[in-house]
C-alpha cells in the first residue's frame, strides 16, 4: 500500500496551478458534502430501523459509506483517519441538518451543487492542463479530501504518516 506522502505527491502532480489549487480548496469539500447528501437520499431499505432513538436519522447508506471511507483513511494513516473521522462526522451532521430543513429535496440540491462543483473542478484541470487524478485510479476520489487535510496538518505541524516498524 502506498504511503500518504506517495498518494499526496502523485495527486499533487496534477494540482500545481494556483488557480486549480484554490478551486480544489472550495470544490473538493463541496463535492464531498454533496456526495454524502446524494447517498443520504437513497432509501435506507434494510438499514431502516437498525438503530433506534437519537441515532435513527443516521441509519442510512451515507453513514455506512462514511464508516467505510474512514476505515480506508485509518488504513492510510491513523492521523489522517482521525482527521477524516472528524470531517465525516461534521459532514453527516451537516447533511442531516440540511435534510431536516425541507426547503428543497436533499437529492435535488445535492445533485445540482455536485454537478456545478464538478464543472468548476474540470475548468480548474483545463487551466492546469492535466486530467483529474481519478482518471488514473479511482482511489484518488478519496485521496482529494485527505490531500487538503495534509496541508492543514503541515501548517499545524502534525505528522500524517503512519509509523511503520521494520522487522529485523
């Protein structure tokens, strides 16, 4: 498995242009949130009623997908996993709140904003002159948010690499 630095360096190869980087700082979180909103909107089916009480609004596919994503991030690095756990928890809370507003169907709002954000991202890649990384490997769809987190970690002086112990 690649280290976080290997993933981030490879992802960063197609994100050198300052305009494209700024676009990604805005659009990657928006795409993440709207993806959660879209998955949240899928009927829960067998997950419905799995959890009772205060957790029941979170008995949905978005919560399950977020748990799987966080497991992926923890496999990448414990500190990246922790940061993405916080981000995923915030995102689920935000989407739950948006769903409760009821001013528009969550799926429609999420889909519209998702498409617009991807159009802007593709404009950024056009400016960059390089294709999005996920064309090479779909894992880059999960690496994008962690790539942004690694810049936050760098600024805060947090080590995001998993310590690997070598055996003698």
